[in-house]
């Protein structure tokens, strides 16, 4: 378990994804309109596109290339052409620090809200 500081909460703009790299894992961090912080794998499973360059709507991020939207909660694509999920990472907020363990993804049973 290697929990690391990914960024500061104060660095995150609402609905504006931030790409970070932790231990070689590209991660897309999003603070949604409700102020909740999510962390998912940054690479779209349809192509080598950074999801942090995409568009956030509610609790999804849309890949700009071909329009697949991924759930920030489950990592699942909600529409084609992507059909494989991206990993979801547990986020811990400690003061202003966004802490993530990039080596551990959230099991499916814990992803459902
Ligand atoms: S590369 Fe993301 S939907 Fe095609």
C-alpha cells in the first residue's frame, strides 16, 4: 500500500479534470459539482486518449475523441465505442491533501453507490 499525495483539493476546479501520475499510473482526478473528489484511470480504454482532456458532466467524464462517457464512481463506460472500464481509485481527503494509493483499485462491490 503506497498512499501518496496526488494534489491539493484547492488545486481542483469544479468539473475540470486534473491529470496526475503516481508511480507510473496516469490518474484523472475530478471534483464534481457537488464537491466530491474522484480518481479514475486517465487513459480511455478505447484509445490512447487522456480522459482528463475530456468533459465532466454530473458524475461522468466524456472522452473527447469518440464520446464514450465513463462513470467516475464505477469506471464503467456508459456508451460505446469504449466497452472496458477504467480503474477507480479510493480517494482520501486529509485537510487540503488528496491522497490516493495508485496500486490499489476499488473492487466492483465497493464502486456501486
Ligand atoms: S478514444 Fe476514447 S472513445 Fe475513442
